[in-house]
C-alpha cells in the first residue's frame, strides 16, 4: 500500500490543488496507481460528495497529463 497525504489543497492565489499536481502525477506514475481512496476529511464548507467530486476532477486531469 502506498499513501500520499496532503495537508492543504490550495495556496493563496493558486488554483485548487495547483501546488501538488506534479507530486500527484509523479506518485501516480511511479506507483502505477490504478485506483485510490480519498478521505474527505477537511471539507468543512462543502458536502463530502461535492468535495470528493472536486478532488476527482483534479485527479482525472492529472491522470490525463501522465
């Protein structure tokens, strides 16, 4: 099992999950990731479903770049 833990999703003035995109891409490629589990822990102002969908959109885009 491989874990990638991120403590924040956005830095001021950047797009959502902008700063870790290269990290995500490298992690996915290096570990040949085919599926993942996302734990929507810190989404206090949105529903877990909306939070998960937002992250999924970014992951899908990163996979397309890989």
